[in-house]
C-alpha cells in the first residue's frame, strides 16, 4: 500500500558503504550523547518541543546513530503533528543530510481526526501502552521476516490486544484511536492473519461512527481484505465508499482452490486487468528475486541494462512482490510496463514460501529442486560491489560460466 509505506517509512539518512560519510554542520547532533546534551541545554527552546509528549518520546526512541551521525529515524509523528516548517526545524538538528528528503506534513489531516483528545499535555495510559509496544518493536531482531512478524504480533497482543473490542474503542479519545489504528495496520500488514484484519476493521468501524474516515482508511482496509483473498468484500468496500476513489480492481482467476499445497503466485495478463493464480516451479535451477516495486526498481533497471545479467535474468529469473493489497496492484502493473523482460508476479501468501528464509529488498535466491542453494543480498544503484556479489553467487551455482564475465 503506497500511502502506508510513505507514512510509516523510515528516512534513511546514511547507509554505510553506499553513500559515504554523512555531511553535517558543526552543531549537528551526531550521537546519542550529543542528543542528551542538546535536550539538557535546550530544554526550553528545542524544536522537538513542538511534538506532543508521546510523539516526542517515540521520535527519540526511533533515532539510531553510527560514527558519522544519524543513520535512521521514523518520520511518522513529525508528519502527523508538525507543519512543514516545524518538520524542517527538527530535521535540521541532525545536519544537512537529514534535510535532503524532508517528508510532507499531514498536520491538517491530523487536526481533523484528533478533534477530541483528553491528554494533550501528557502521555495518557493508552498512549503509554502504545509507546511501550512501539519501543519493543522499533528495532526488530535480525531474523526472518516471518519471525519478526510473529514477534510483532506477540507484542501487539500483550500490550494492546484487549483494546480492540467495540466497547473499548468507544471509550478512547480521537488521538488514542489514531494511534491504535497505526498499530492495527502495522500488525495486520506484517502478520497477514485474518484476525488482525478484523482488528483493523473494528478501528475502521469506530472511525466511521465518529465521521473520521479518510480515503487512506478505505484503501488500507481494502488492501488487507485482498491479502486475505476476500475479493468480493474488497469490491463492496469500494462501492460503499465512493469518495475514496479507489482504482478499479482487476479480475482474479483462481482455478487452484484452497486445497493447493504448492507455492503459487498471481500473474498479470498483458493488459493488467486480469490476475491468474498459478503454481510457481522451484525445481529448475533459477533465480528468485524478492522485494517490492519501490525498493527493487533500481536493481531491475541496472540488471535489465546489464549485458551479462540482463539476458541471464530474462531466461532464468522470476521477480516476486508481496500479495495484492500488501503491494499496490497499480505499482506492479506499472513495473511490468517498464520492465517487460523482468515482469513481477504477486505471491498468493507469504507463508507458502517458507523455503525463502527472508523477504529481502531485494534478495536474490538461487534455487534448485525446491531448495535455496545460494544467495546474494541487496542492491545499490550502479554499485559494482552488489553486482560482483551477485555474479559470484551465479557462478557458484552454475548459472554463469566461471571465467571472464565481469
């Protein structure tokens, strides 16, 4: 879901080995220790004071540093609570690199949906529980995406699960409802379980009751329904909320049924208006590329233009993106128009691809007889290191001759 990715995305400021040391002004905050000094010496005048107490706490938890300064931060609360000018003031604390791609402000939208707020000057009990959930899951363990999703679901159930009954949701204020919506969307998107889709649907119903529904609510719920293969419900939702102006859904053709035990994907026809479910054959020696349309585009462009990799991938590679609804269908259609030699298929369910240990962005798995025999990870536009790593894996597996092709 494109809107979801934008609102919850991290601003990656400096990635070691890809863009070099972060440039920063002499006064920039480049470490956790410098951050603590700033907070102590500028308690009354720091731009961070524009955030509400709970949002400020989450933003500070989201920061990570290395020897060159800030490596990542979560901009979601900045977008929700600050004007564009205030966002720029906060980012400027961390040096010029943080200002290269400032996120857009959603402040006016937040004001519209936070009409009733009980604890504007403090962190209330529900927001405290939300912040505990956020802190526990902000930096997930370096395991597989399936294991991370399980850990996220466990933290959600422990900290917030009991708050999603109809009666409990009636009692929360608008601000708390918005936070619970964020948590429900996150767990439903990552855990991909029907019960969490129903959790988000409970939030959706309460927002409808309060006349706070946005087009993003409708888009998110439709995506979650599609990921659970509840296509008629997804179509009905669009009809019931015409103001959301959701794009029309393609036709879904599934002749395999629920009893199929093999990994399957949705393949597009030439028009992009029909998706047909098909078994994916993992027996031949081939490359499976996992990712999504946004983060894998640079890899596809470089590989398609590469005189060695382009023809090889056209013959032996399959590009996979997440389920319809988790990945935006229009993004996949646009990808296939841009890269006809490297078309994407959308997986039917992540759980069906347990043979692929992690859904990297992108991750290159070389498979044979249903097993992974080699891997290469990541891609950076024009990176010779990434290309060399991939070429080495292709040579080890026998997909590429061992001499001379550099």
